[in-house]
């Protein structure tokens, strides 16, 4: 994993933590396991804690042989995001919500789509660079003001209440994005 900084910690954030972020949590954990990286992967949201994951999210993950049926929503808090090298959100509004909890999280909090774009521009993480150092380089040049307005190019749309095919499309998109990101963070592990 390059220079030592301990076990990596990732947090994925969406609105309610019952659709997108639980799927992304399972997919990210799976991609990390596939490259042999032991990491802590959590997800959270900004609504009530303890709500059961949506049934269509469970079905979309079961299609990918991942079981998220035991997931219950967690509210984003300092306890959840502290120590995370990277916080990935489903849209810019979730970045703003993370910053309401902890302004110091800004340099490591990215909408997932934007994180993948920036990582692709940055290139694979060198073996002698920690994840935190790479994320710091990824953050370079960002402006908090850019997060004030929503941007569909940064959003992973919420499938809540829509047909199962939309959940499956969301799972496919998340899987592709997270696979690309993991491949850039851990290029030598492949």
C-alpha cells in the first residue's frame, strides 16, 4: 500500500443512507478486497438513524452477489467521518452536509464522479505516496465555492421510489466509478 499510514478508512455519504451509499459501501469494500486491501468502509446519510436499507437496493446488490440486507442507516457525524482519508458523496449537496458536521473534512470530501475525474487527471497513486498524500494532491486547486451550486455532472441520481431497473443502473454506475477509483488508488495491487 505504499508509505505507511495504517488501515485506510473510506466513508460514502448520501441523503438517507438507505439506497446509494449502502450500495456504494458494499461495492467499494468489494473492489478493495479484490485488490487485497484491508480497509474500513462506512456509509452514512443526513436523515434518521436506524432505518432499514431499501428493498430494491438489496435486490440490486444481490444481483452482484453482495448482501446488504442487514444495513441500517447511520447519521453522518464526526465519529463517522473522523480519520477517513477519503469521503465520497453522491452529490455536491452531500459535500455541503459533511462540511456542516466538520469543516476540516473539506480537503478529503469529494462527490464520487468528481473524485474519479480528478483521480484520472492526477494519475495512479505512486507506491511511495500515502493515500492521504495522494488525496491532498487530488484536492489541490479545488474551491469550496464550487460546491455551493449543484451540478448534475457530479451527481449520482437517487433511485429512491423508482423501478428496480433504476437501482440496477445506479449499482452499475457506482460499480464502474468505484472500480476506476480503486484502480487508481491501488494500481500496483492489481
